[in-house]
C-alpha cells in the first residue's frame, strides 16, 4: 500500500506568505494612525478631568490639549482641526482631522477621525 504525502506546496506556501506580508504591510501603515487617534482621545479625556477646565478660555484649553499631544508625538492634529464651542455646562471640544499615508506608488490610505468631548464643571462626559 503506497502512501502519498499531503501538505502545502512551495507555490502555495509562497502565495500564503505574500498575502500575509501584504496584510502585515497594510497593518504597519494603519497602526500609527489609530495609535495617534487613541492619543487624541486620551488627551481629551485627561483634559476633561482637569479641575476648573470649564471656566478656562479656549486658547488656554487648546494650549493644554496640544501640550498633551506633544508628549505622545502626535503631529497630524493641527490647531485648525480643533473646535471649541460654548455649552450650558462648559465647553464642547471637537477634533476632526484626516491622515493620508502613501501605500504603494500612487495609492494612499486615508483615515478620517472625529472625536468629541464635553468639558464640564461636573467632570468628564463623552458626547
């Protein structure tokens, strides 16, 4: 009785390796974008927990926000991406920005991020 070997061929292995490599490459492009967004959300939540933040003027709030971002090396968020509006209980902070990273030749990956945080006298509340 003759037994035949079963398993993946060299060509099959190379195809699987190429597909896994492509997804790893895409992940390496996307991870920094989402990591930066997490830093933005963390900075906003930390700012919301600051005592007396609801009584500060917008320039001071924006300065504190960008100081927190500077620590985490976030460089895609610009002052024109931050919008502060006065609410009943304090400030509403909205950060809306876009990140564009080159992928392959003339193909880019684009991430559009938006985060909203209430800066109130009572403490932090997400909107």
